[in-house]
C-alpha cells in the first residue's frame, strides 16, 4: 500500500514540473525524490512518470493515479482540520448578505441564534435588494433567490419560493378579480424597483406550456417591496411579490392570491459562499447552521 509521503512527493512533482523543483520544495535531494517515485511505481505495478533530461510527463495510468492521490490528500487535510475545529471555539468576523425583506424576516433570526452559540464570532449583515458580489464586498455568505449563474461559488440549496400576484379583498370587491393574464389590462398595479409604466408581468400558461406577458397600468412605482405590499394591503392595486414576502398577509386575510393557475414555476433559494480548502471554520459552521434552520422554515417550502 503506498504511503502518504509517497503521494505527497508525487503531487509535488506534478505541481512543480520536475524532480529537481519538487526536491527543493520538499527540502530533500533530487535523488531521494527519484527513489520515492521509483518505489511508488514498484508498489503500484505501473509506470507513472516518464522523464528525460529536459522534461517529464505523466502516463495515462500516472495521471489517473495522480488525480486519486490529490483527492486522498485533500480528504485527509480536511479531516485533520475538522477534527481540530471540533475542539476549537469559533471566532472572527463573518459577513452575511441577503435580499432586504428576506434578510430582515428570516436571516436575522438565524444570525442571532448562531451568535448565541458562538459568542466570539462577530457578524456584519448587509440586507439589500441589489446583488452583492462576495468577491468585492467583504461578505462571506449570501442568500440568493432565483437561478444561479455559473460561478466558482459553492451553493447549498435551502428551499424555494413562488412569484405570486396579490390584491386586497377590498380591491377585488371594487374592481373584480382577474381570471386570465389578459384581464390585467383593465386593472391597476403597483410597480416595484425597475418596473416602469410599460413593464410586463410574466406568467406561465400550463395548458400551452408557454410564458405569457401582461401589461397592467402602474400609477404607483416604489423602490422597496415592503411599500409595494403595504400599498396592496391598503387596496390600492395588484402587486407581484415572492411568496415569503406576503405569507403572513395571506394567512391573515389581508391579501389574496390571484391568477394562481398562471403562476410561474417556483424559484430556488440557495446559500452561496466562497468555497475551498481554506474556507474559515466560522463560514462553514454558519452555512451548515443556516441551511438547517432555513430548510425547516415553512416559507421556503411553498
């Protein structure tokens, strides 16, 4: 059975590109590196590295063995690190960002519970409806609602939410309830964020399997979702919202969902963070803690 030290030498040779360069990093002679590789090849029963006076290359078997060796060493490093962290008190600063309403309603309680367990950690939150770059902002963990673009970030799914259209019972009593998206042309709506009077709301037609768009009149445009929901509760007009943003108002009867058969498919919710072997223990601990709490939150099971 190959020894761990042999695997470390093999990886060093691959990373440095030569026996001599690997020997310098490992602080041993080139001859010692050569003997280690030869002994490893004898144990494996296959040629792993072919070299001449000017270059070396890994054979097919050598490349496959190298990939496995990296995984073994990475797993061992992680196991050692986690074993040490189990007896180490978490400390340091942690940055957490989330959409404004979701952060206030559902992330803040998770942060407070985490701090109760780990009093030496300091958490800085940034709750905003703009997308915050973890690379540029100093934040370490983010809640993302919606499909994720390809990136180097690690993503942990925690649930899903729906895009819904809501209105107050008083509004529906006065203006009637829209039955199909085309009916929105006869209604007034509350615009949010980048919505403009010509903005279109998107719907899914289950019968035809296509996306439909409708253009309601928007005499009111607001810059935060709380104001949009509050205006809808006051009976001003229809509003679109994510299901978690109006859950309490729906349960209490202050709002009603309309056009339910035409709602788009649910959108995923993830925790994302900068992964890798050097991710701080407090980040990994918070992600695991928050994922468990959020998965148990009924607003993410809509």
